[in-house]
């Protein structure tokens, strides 16, 4: 005969199990964000839709864009399990994956630039007159039910690129408005909503500007608007307007396999050793002469 105590025990077990299931079902988030860049005439230059699943430090970011190849190519996606410290770019089309490291990529570019400078100053890039200022900070209202803080920033820099002694100097000035929320505590949001937190260009002044921007803002941006003005040495200015906005945000359970690289996929190197590649191309350039030997395609070996 069943006792009253046994019935109470079963009820408690059912209640605990129900609570566990309910908690698991709200363990993660799903969001969609749209990024659009337009020129000064209002014509759309680029558009990208991002779909992402986040669960604590784990995140999966899928891309739907006009790009067909590369880490932002349509159909490809990123996965991470440590809040973006390690990101893998997965390419279902080729059944491959690569470790995606912005810092490593920028460091490789910096090394390549230094090598070009050592090759008789063939190519040189400089950033000067770098500035950054937080203009305002205040309540930004509610976006998708989340309270936000509205930030305004003004920043800029002068970029000079010299190739074989011929240079081009451009002044870039930016006005940014960001609506950020600190009501989302999962670090996985930082993989896409706040990628500037780990970006290092290798140019000290530019990195300081990026860091200042990141440090001055709390939480994760749900919306941003950036107006960029590029002025050449003749005084001609081109203006672009870029907006990124989270259009959908909901709590949703996410399966652990969503954050892993599929079985059977082959790991490939995302970027070949650029400095070594440059050295090899330098030899070809010395043999052939001119820029075609340096920047042209490498011929296949005959034997």
C-alpha cells in the first residue's frame, strides 16, 4: 500500500524534473542581426544577415551575404565554446574547417608589411593623427524588450599607403552611435555583437583607438549606426552609412552539437604563412622584374 510520504516524494521528484526541463529549455538564445552599408546616394553597397545561437560562452554564427567565399561567405558559419577565444570557421560546401583568429591574421599582415619595407620599401602603410572621443552616454530606451544605453563616439585617423614610392593619403572620420544592453550576460554574444574586443591590427595608435571604444561601452550592442567620411589628398570626400541591428532575440534551448565541427570535416590552414609566401614571391619578382612577379599567380612546377 502506497503511503502518503511516497506520494509526496513522487510529487517533489516530478516538480524538480519539471524545473530542470524548464531551466534547460531557456538555457540559450537565438538572434538575427542585419548589417547594411550604403553610399552617400543611399544606394546599398553591402548587406549581410547573421543568425546566431548562444549558450553561455558557446556560440554559433551563420552568415547569409552576397559573398560566396571566405569566412563571411553565405552558407559558412563560426563556432566557439570559449566566448570567442577560439573560433572555427566551418565551410559546409568544401567540408572543411579552419581556426579563425583575427589577431593572428592581423599579425601576419603586419609581418608581411614589415617584410615589404625591408624589400626596399616596396610597400608601406602608416596610420597617423588617430583620435577617439566619447561624446555622450545616456539612456537609450528599450530594444526588443532589453534596456539600453546610448553612446556617441567620434573617431578618426589618417591612412597613408605607399607602393613602389607612389603614395595615397586618406583621412577617415567616423561618427558612431551605439545602443548597448548589459541585460545579456552570456559571453558568447561577444563573438559577433562585439568582435572589436579582440581585434588587434598591429598598429599601436589604431589598436589604442579600438580598445578605447571597447572600454568605454558596457554590454553588447543591439543597434549601431556609423557614418564614415573618407577624404583624399585633393579634398574629395566619400561618405558611407553602416547600420547593424538585432531584429530578433529570443530565449531558446540549443543542442551542444550546434557548437561543434561536424565529424569528417578536414582541417585546412585559413591563411598560408604569409611572410614565407612573400619571400617566395620576392624571389620570383627578382627573376621576372616588375610588380607582376610579386603579385602575379605562382606557376605550377613543371616536374
